[in-house]
């Protein structure tokens, strides 16, 4: 036993530990939380910029930001392509176009990208590409999904034009009309292409 | 002995409250005496900082007292020197008392507490000498942060061990908050230390992480420990039962979920989504505070005869006001970059955390040392100094900050217009700082008075023994001369 | 029921979620951000501060300047201006187009181009105005201009973004404006000597300043035959008595160099504006 307890009368008076009651939670509080969370979600949807690291106040989204980019004409087209590329293709092929080993081939100085036979290039994102393909002397054997099938013609044309003119590449632009023509011509095709089929195209 | 079953063994007697208190004595004395000292220094430091606005020339030749050095040092003294040690002490004592077990490894905890205070000492004087880290709310240099990290890991470990070894299996809600707080603080401190000091992240990521850490320390950790204290002391001192443990659990769940996300500001240099998410969370965090308020108001102890009871009752409205200000401030551009942010911080740190820490110290210290406080009148006086002090700082800052924001949003030619508007309010707040200094002196008197009595109580028998005459010693030994 | 494990889980999940969102995500998005290029150019941005300025950053940090000054400009919106840069040869067509647009620009001011055709319109209106001049032979440019109170104060031409801080450690955007924002103070006050005098005696260059003087960053010396080339040019109350001079220490010089280097006014993708 430690010190003389009488030296501190307060110690023995009313030193029972508190007890917890079991009153039920007020329902209005739970409802308030749900309403707040819903409202907060709405707010974030409108003003949140959807987790994009490029959207700063006062802009609302990358699309919103695009309207303020100080270019016109070809510059705007390529800029649109860059934005679409970073949203759709960069995940696998890299923002620098170098690709990732075992995942996606490079676009930099790639014969498939800067080819004059633009039909080959347009078909790859439209229907996808399976099986062995040689890119810059390196063999690849993967499956690329039809990432461009859902894109509008203008966006697909912009992203392909961007790839053909970025990272040191230099090639002609691809127009939305070309993309529309290829889409119409391959409308019945559901299977992904193979490299052999594409090489056979004229 | 083969038929000896567990049920036939006599039950191990639970330690008495006196024994539990005695096991907490050394760590709590270390924590609280240091806390009282740092509070005094912190209050004086804040006072000196505000002197810069009365007379900018005052410290023009003095490096240590210049605003940019004395203010971070004062904030470090308040938060790391006073706040966290007091909260740790309260948490450990509550854990031991509610678990009806002795505090585990109290010697090791005392060593950790000493390391902590050493870290605060080195860190705060490091700031004064120019080793300010640049991160607001975490200004101490890296070497001090490492010391605090080791100390806090030790304190948390032994605190959680105490809870694990509890004899009372039914967990009172305060224990939940203590567990969460003891878990969370080393986590956030280690994250901040590693990502800002050991291997600093690049660019603005530092700002995001520092803001996250500071918010999780000042709002979440202090609210976790503060709510633990409120849920424990208010029913205890009022004699009434805590209203609802389900509401307490709801407060805990919503506090950890929403509170930890708040802290970043809208419209800053961070990408929009961070500010938006954080501001939304700042609104949500009103819910746990309201729930806690609702829970404790039914066992409000403001009419209790104990001198420290009022501290706990007034702390919760301060917290509520602070989170309301933060929620409004997140979305109203007029409050950005103004003194309103400081007001919200004062209400949180000195209003809520400070009052709880003070109430806890005044309640626990006499119990663990078994020595009555030198003067309960000073305790009551301190209550008024503390509350009025906070109000005299926060209210001018709120009104001044609002005006400052108005001037910032409507540019005139010269920035002097903004400074002019602010000056009078900062000067008025100096009165509040003075009251806070006075209050800290009262705390120091009581705490060091108790410590002195305790030391005297140890030394006196030894001295008496050593200085008694040979005759009386022989008589004691039963040898007749 | 042993609540201990449940509490641990609730606490862990609740708190870990914010770690993912506000520690990991900023590191992935901002900490690994590559150095970008200035829009419309090839220069990397931001470039590293020159040596003395980088030392000045540490002096700024050590003296806690962030307690009163912020370094983050904010903007509340972006508008377009259309500016006529060349008249071309067909003045009557230009005047007619201007009249149709109800522009404030009249024939008389056409001799002193460039002039604003319209200011503060949205993109649709700006494109219409641009189109109206397509066949007149005049050259008009659409310019993008961020607006907000901070712009009106002159604190910057665009909002500060994460890219502006990539070369600094530590990063000190600040949260108080007891003094003006400093993100672009190097644009407003590029003269190092102004900063030195301001640090020594703020009231002598900013009459109503409430900033405390930082005299401990300077040395008062007796003039030894000639005045030192570093000595501050002070007048009035701030000047030392005859025979003495005020010389900045290395820290003061570094801090002044840092302040004079503060600028964030280049256009970026995430912070577009028309470069001057």
C-alpha cells in the first residue's frame, strides 16, 4: 500500500469511475450525415476537378482548361491530341511515348506510327491488335484493346496526329475525315487485327 | 494437484485506485511539470510576439525575439511542450484507471517523457537559432523531431500495453478514443518526419503532407484525447451517467473518418481536388463535435464543486466554435489568409485543448502524488484567466480578420490599409495573451508547488534519519543506553 | 464483446484512408511531377535559383518570414481580351467592323496600336470578335488574362500552381497575409538594393509599413577611410550618424537576392495566360 490516503481527502471522495449509458443514437444525426455526404459528393463532382493534378482553381476540369489554352488552328488540334493521349494512352505507353517493357511498345521513332500508310495506324486503336508484332526491331506479343473505338473521330485523329508529331517524330497530320472513312470501312470487323493483316494492307 | 481447476483458485485482487495512481506517479509528474514549464514559456513567447505589433522597433536588433522566430517557438512550446505531454498524461492515467490495472512499465514511460521534453527543448531553441524547418505547425528541426518520435512511440507502446493488460474487460468509451489517439499520433509524426526530414518529398507535396500532419495533430489527435477526457471527467465529476456509448462510438467513427481529411485550403496552389475534398471534410467534422456535445451535455459538470470541472464544460463549446469557423472559413474567401484562421487555431489549441489539459492536470496531479494542490482558489482564478484570455484573443481576431479579408478582397493602392485595419485588433488581443501568461503562472505555482511537496516528502525522512542523534537512533533500535 | 479489435479497425481504416488521399496521392501527383516546359517555348520551368538566391531561401526559412507573408497568388477567373496589333491596308473595313462591334476603339486611336478592341469577355465573344476582323486585313490577337483581387493588387499575373515550387525545399506557400504576397515580388521589385534598405528600415521605403525592421541582419560599422561599396544608401531617420555606415551581412544579401528572384509569371498548361 502506498502513501497515507488521509493526507488527500479528495482521493476517496466520489472517485467512482464513470459508467456509460446505452441511450440510442438520435436518428436525425445519421440522416444528417447521409445528407451531408450526398451534398458533399455533389459538390466534389462539380468543383472537385475529379482528382486531376492539372486542374487548379478556378478551372473546373481539363476540358474547361482547354478553352483557355492560347493557341488556335493546328496548335489547338495537337494540344487536344496531347490531352487525349495523356488521358487514354499514356497509362500503358507512357507520357513520354517510350512504352513500358512487357506492357506496351514505344511510339518514339516507331515505323508503325510515322508510317505513310495511315490506314494501318488508324485501325490499331479502332479494333485493337493481337499477336506478334515487330516494333523497331523488337518483338512484342501482347493484346492491345480497342482504346480508340469509343473516341469521336476528331479526338482519335487528334491523338494520332499528336503521336506522329511528338517526341521527335515528324509526320503528316491525320484528319477526322480519314478516321471516319476507316471506321466506315471496318464497321463489320469485330476481331482485333494482327500485324500480318495490317502489313498486307496497301 | 490434478483436480485443481481454474475456478477454485482465489481471484487475483485488483489493484486499488491508490496503487494505480502510485504506479502513474513518476511519468505523470515528469510529463506535467514539463508541461507547466513549457506553457509558461509559450505564453510569454506569444506575448512577446504580439509586442511586435505594438512597437515594431522593439526587437529590431534582437534575433531571438523577432516575430518570425519567437512565434513558431511559442507555438511549439504550446503544442509540443504543453499540449501533447498533458494529453499523454491524461490518456495514460485514464487507461490505467479504467482498465483497473497498474500503468505498465512506468519507469520506461518516465524516460520517454524526459526524452520528449529534451526534444522540445532542443527543438524550440533550435527554432530560435534559425533551424526552423519552414513547415507551419511542424517548425522544429529534424533532430528534435526524431527525439519526439522515439519518445512518442515508447509512450504509445506502453499505453497500449496497459490497455491490453486491463483487468476490466468492458471498455468504457474513453478507452476507444485513447487507443485511437495513441495509435494515430506516432503514425502521423513518423510520416511527417520521414517525408519531410529524412527523405524530403519534392515541391508542393511537402505542403500537402505538412498540412495533413498539422491538421491531424491539432484537430484529430487533440480531439481524440480531448474527447476521451471529456467523456471520462464530465460524467465522473457530475456524478451522472454518460448518456450514450453508441453516440460516443459514432463520434469516434465520424471524427477519424472526416477529421483526418480536413486541413487543406480551397484555392491554394494545390490541385483543386485536394482543397475541395478537404473543405468538404471540414464541414463534415462538425458532426462528431455536435455528437460529442450532445452526449456530454447531459452529464455536464459545470455545477460540480471540483475546481477543475468548469475547464471541461467550457472546452466543448470552444471546440464547436472552432470547427464551425473552420467550416465556414473553408468556403468563404474573405477569411483566407486572415486572422480568422488564427482565431480558429486559438479556439482549438488554447480553448479546447488547453482547457482540457488544464482540467486534467488539476484533477490528476493531486491524485497521483497523493498531495493536495497548494491552492484551489488559484485553480478557479486560472479558469477565468484561461477562458477570458482565449475570448480576448479569439474575438478581436475574428472581427479583425473579417475586416482584413474585406480589405484584401478590395485592393486599394497601398497594403498599409490592410495593416492598419488589423493593428488595433492584434493589440487588443495582447490583453488576452497577458491573461494567458497570468494563468500559466498560476498553473506553474500549483504544479511546482505539488512537485516541491513531493520531493520534500521523499527527502525529508532521509534527512531526518540522517540527522537524528545517535541516542534517538539507538532508542529506535531498541537498545537501551 | 471485445470492442478493442473493432475500435482498432475503425481507427485504422478511417485514418489510413486520409493517408492514401492526402499523403500518397500528393506525392504521386506532385512529388513526381516532371519539370515542364513553358508553354509556347522550349525552356524548362522552373529553373533552379542561382546560388545566392537559394541560400536566401534558407534565410527566409530561418527567420520565419512565412509567419506574415504568403507566396501563393490566387485567381478567381479568366477572361479574354482582343487586341489589335496591326491596322493593315484596309482602314475603312476595320472602322466598319469596329462600329459593328460597338467597340470603344475609335478611328483616332488606330494610329497608336496596339489597342484593346474589347476587354474582359468570354471565349465565345472573343472568337466572334476575332472572326469579325478576318477579312479586314487587320491583325488582332486574342489574349488570355487571369483576373482576381490578387491580380488587382499586382501580386501576380496568374495563380500559383505546384509547378512553381518544384525547385524549392522547403516549400513555404504561407497562410497569413499580414504583409503582401511575395510570389512575384521579384517582378515588382527587381532591385536588390531596394530589398536591403527595406529589410533594414521598412518605413523608409514604404511609409506606412508595420513590418519590424531586421537590423540584426546588418552591421553598423565606422567608416574606414572610404565608405564600403556594400553600404546601404539611407536617408532621414534611418540613416546612421555621421562617420558610420550600415553594411549588409551575407545573410541579408542572400535574402535580398532570393526576394529579387521570386517570380512565377510564365504561362503553363494548368495556368494559362498570354505571355507579355
